[in-house]
């Protein structure tokens, strides 16, 4: 409401990631151009010809990527300070995502990677929420473009966007897909947040949890089901830690390694 | 044909900042005929639309004897209430209602009344307090016991001073006192020992957080209140007000059409505390 | 008068209808599930096994119910009704009973849900009786194995359908060239379900088992994935929300979204207080709403015995098993 009169100042920032989420924003094409009537991009490596770090205060900062180094952390804290509303963009920023796989590796391998990485590297890979207040999460790898637009639209109208908090199965059933779990395939749909319109299961591909675990996940039961389907402990461990951090309830999957 | 879900236009007449996060909105239907025909019993609620933001249930906090307008006392907690807080005099909103059963006020005649409320739970009780004050001669003694988080969050403190002068015994307590606070400290049930009303001829009206209602009922029973003398207003998630959406379903009852006021005997029959 | 229609003539009949109606038929989708979809010459699937119901045409997942536009003189509020003329072919008896249960609440009970009733009024139902039991159905127990409230009832008989028109509107869409009159008796559509539920005093007995440990035991397996409520032909619970039109200053709409009682957020109020936080209380709500609450309020069951919730549950939770074991417990406890 308060923003309707002037254009909202927006910045896109990338920490350690593939920049795929900002690319997804670019994929909006015409709709993005339409959005430009209401927003002004002040800082973005991908969306601007010449990037000059701007000292301007931002109405919204979209931050993708995980925090893996001191450099990332400094950058994140700087962005937080100059932004009114900070949105974590994509799996890396919200749940540590793909870079976070490092957290789940066996110790020897972890050390080897650490030695080869750009220094100074952090002990673990973190999502943004580990360090700063995050005002909203746009989940997924990469983010869902429609969800991004809906968020932006709500925000520009002064409405508080709210997280849907439903599992992928909810949307999967609406799309009338055959259940992969019933077919004997290990799918993380029941414990993963929806919003993707059940993209993967609709293509007959199992959900691997890129939108993060729900606050109501029954890990024990799903793990037992995976075991019944015939997944080994290691397979289950890998699936649960693909995008997400291993939940407390499944500590037993770690084994002795 | 009437669509029960259709919001009717209303206009904001006045906005009053009560505390840092709470405002009272005085509104009326734009259609004068509709407003003229509008009446309600304290404890009933309206479904209030802030166009583009959504719809929420709000108890009416003004006197049922004041026709021509109604008031809502609203804490800024969510999307819709946040948008509502930016409304100014003359702005439009949508209204449906009134919904719910309301307090059975006629059954309280000749009886003493004990109001017990916590935080913004005072909103629907304020309407009942005004109703009782208006027909003072029909009711016995009146006590109000009000629990708040801290002294800054006490709602209607000026009005309470007035009520005090008009013979209503008002007692407030806070969980977290400020250095200046000289009043009671503790939960609302800690005030019960001060009540001079004899349970035999008294009804208790309660509204507040679920925990408060739970413990208040226990303490009142200890004091000798019977279940049929205690009436609680329940808060539930609601989306329709007409028993369609099922969010407010408690057992086979619906808070929106069978409630939100239930007496303690009814509450015993219902799976209120499901966890 | 009754008719017969050769199975070969079904497609031409539907094609004819689709000139005047949106014709909905059961057919396989890409993922191999039989769903109700618009007829465009695809093969109509007569299998009994069906995970999807025609609920989406009466209680859609997302339905626009009002549009709000800010005009000079104030907001304009316009209800949006779906008035599409529809024919649904192949609706099974259980689903016709499901519509009866929804009619009770949305048309006959409190007020009138005009959004629902507009869809209902503009839809003709061609029911297809079951001649073979499906995997998890228990319609026999629920008394829902025969179609009700349909405009035309089809029954399979070899390579033809026996056709019984029920309403004037139904009779009017039968093409006399394709449908041949018959004096035959209606073929039997009696089936024997593989699953059965004890329904004597069901509403009362199952509510008496409110505190039964069975809820907790079963809920340990429950993933709260909401699949059961999504496929249920009578699960109608919804949430409303407003959305601004993209790019427009003040145009917005109100939507109804199908919701699920299996979600934590379903009972969440300000302050993040949840009235049904535990999985077992949510599972219990689903089962009791079907078997107990609706019976007490409306004198009918909200469960029509289609068994879809059982078929679709990844962890094989069965509301029939739950209901049977709780009733057994309650009755044994009473002895």
C-alpha cells in the first residue's frame, strides 16, 4: 500500500550457488517487464549491464545461495543492514541445498574438499536463516516463477505473503498423478513443502525435497516405508540429505560410516 | 437471493489507537436501511473483509444499544489485521453478519455478573459490559477481572475508570509489570480471591486465550460456580461464518453457528482440548 | 421407458452432446490414472477402479467466488458463478451419493451456497452402475451401491448399456436414433464388496471411542500427506483468500481453496495456537467427521464407501479398519 506511489527498490544478490534462481526470474520475460512498472532494480549481477554496488536502501533484497565462507557472511550481513525486507531465494539460501551436501559427507572426504576450496571456508554450509533475520522464503531448486510473481504482487500491494505449508502430495493429488510411493518408488513428497505444483512427480520423477522439509513431517514413518520399499540405509541417508540437513529423528541413518 | 458469503459495503467512521498494536474501528453499513435493521447480541461476531487482503472474524466490541454503528477492537497480528490497521476515516471495508449465538443476556437478569478476560479477549465482553450498564437495574453486582501482558497493553483503561465510577468493580493484573506499576501482578485467576460475589447467584462470562479459559474454569469451579453459570467465548479459525468451511469444527458443533459462546457444561461434552 | 445403447454408439452419443455441453468422461491421464476429463474423442474408460472423483467440478481446488473492483463511488463486489452447461458421464453410484451429502450441507441446510448450487443446477449426471466390486470400496456397508439423483442411469450388459432415464432433462438428451427402446428388466448391479464396515450404531459407537489408543497407533504411520482428503468425494473443507490481479492497482478477487483437516495450519489461530496439533487428533477429525459428526448434524453419513482414501494412502491406513477396531473395542468395553 505504502509502496504503490513510488517504485520499489529491489536488489538481487548471489552467495555460493549456481545463480539459477535469478535466471528463473529472468525466465519470466514479459511478466518481468510488466513488473518493472512497479519495481526498479538497483543492484543485480545478472539483470544489469553494469553493476555498481549501490549504497541505496533497498525495499526488497532477494538473496540466493548458501553461506559457505566468511566472504559470503560479510556480504549477507551487509545486504541485511541495507534492506527493509529480505527474501531467501531458492534451496541454497533456504535450506543450504546442494552446497549443503558437504555437511553430510563422511569426514575424510569433507577434509579433502575443504583443502581444495577457496579460503577462508566455513566448517559447515549454512542457509541464510542461520545468521540473519529472513522475512520470507521462496523455496525450490530453482524457485517457482509463478510463486515469485505472486510474492512480488502481494508485497507491492502491502499484503503480507504467507507460506502455504502444505506437502507436495497435496498438489500432486490435485494433478491426479499416480502415487510414486504406491508404485514402490522413494518419493519425499509427503515431507516436502509444495508450491512447485508437484513438478517432479507429475513427470513421473520422485520428489527429492528441494523445497525443504515441512514443519509437520513424519520422518520415522516415511523412513520405515522407504526401508520396506527396499532402500538401504545409505540410500535413505543420501535421499534425506540430498537438499536438506539430516533431521534429528533420522540420526540412526548416519551409521558409523 | 442472498449469498451468505457476499460482503456488504461499510464505511469507517472513526479509528482510535488503543495501544501500540491495537486499534478500535467504528464502522457502519453504507446502506442506511441495512444499518437501521442491524442489531446484535453481545458475543456475536462479524466477518470483516479488507478488499484484496482477505476476510477475518471479529467480535463486535460496541454496545448493542448503540444503533447506527458498530466497533471492532483489533490487534495487528496477521495479514488482514495489518491491512485493516492502515484504514482511515472514510475508507471502505466489507461486512457480513452478525454470526454466532452471542451471550444469552436475558438469562443473566437479576444475577451478579463476573467478567473474566485476557488481552484482546475483552473485545466481546466490552459489548456485554455496555449492555449490562445500560440496563443497570436489571442486573445485580458486576465485577470485571482483566489480565494483560504488561501495563502498556491494557485496553480501554479510560473507559474502565468510568465503569468503576458507575459501580462496576474493575480489577486488572499484568504478567510483566513496569517499574511504575502499582497494581496486581500475576495471571487473571489470581484476582478471583478478591471477588465478593457469591457463586450461587452469579454468572461468569469469559473470553481470552485457551489456556486462560481452561484455568479460569477450574478456579471458578473451586469457588463454587456450577458449569451452567459459566460462559466462555471460544476463538477458532474461521473462513465462512456459516458452517461450510469446517475450520471451527469442535466435535459435531461449529464455533461459528453453535458458538462461539458455550457454557462450561457444553464445553465438557465437546472435545475442546484435543491437542 | 428404458433403452439400450450399444457400446459402439457411446462415442457418437458423447460427441453429439459435446456440441451443447461440456462433456466430462472418465479416461486415463498421462500417469495412467482414470480421471474425469473433458471429452474430445478419447477412449472412455469403464474400469471400476477410480482414484479421482468428479468432485473437482463441484468443489474445485481453487474457485473464484467474488471479484472486487475499486470504483470512484467505492468497491464493487460481484459474485462469480460457474454456469457452464455440463454433462458428467460415468459417475459411479458412490459419487452420486457423495453429491447428495454435499447437497444436504450446501443447498438444504443453513443457507444456500450459490457457487455450489450453480454448478449443481447446470450439470446433468449420467451414472454408471457398478457391476464389479472395486478393490477397497465398501459401498454395500454404507448403502451407497445404487446410483441416486442421476439424470440417466447406465448399466453395462455385455456389449451394450441398459439405459434408464430418471429425469425429464435426462430423457431430453437421449438421441432416439442411437437409443433403442426396450422392455427388458434392468440388469442386476449387485456387487459384493471385498471390504466391509460395521455400521450398526456407527456414529455413536465410534464417538465413544474418542479416547481410544487406536488413533495414536494408526497416526504413528500417518504422513499427514492429505492424500485421503484430496481424493475423498465428500471432503469439502475450504479456506478463502484474496488475491490482487497482477499489475492492476486495486482489482482483486476472492478465492476458495480446497483445504485439508490433516494440515497443522487448518486450526491455527493468531499466536500460532493450534487446536489440533497432534497427528492423531487430525486423523480422528477426518474419521469422526465422516462417520459421527455429519450423522448427528444431518442424519446421513459423509462417507460413501468409495474406499479411495484407503487405496491412496502410502502407509496403508484404512479408515474401515480404524472404525471396525474402535467399535469392537467400545462394544467389548461396554460388556
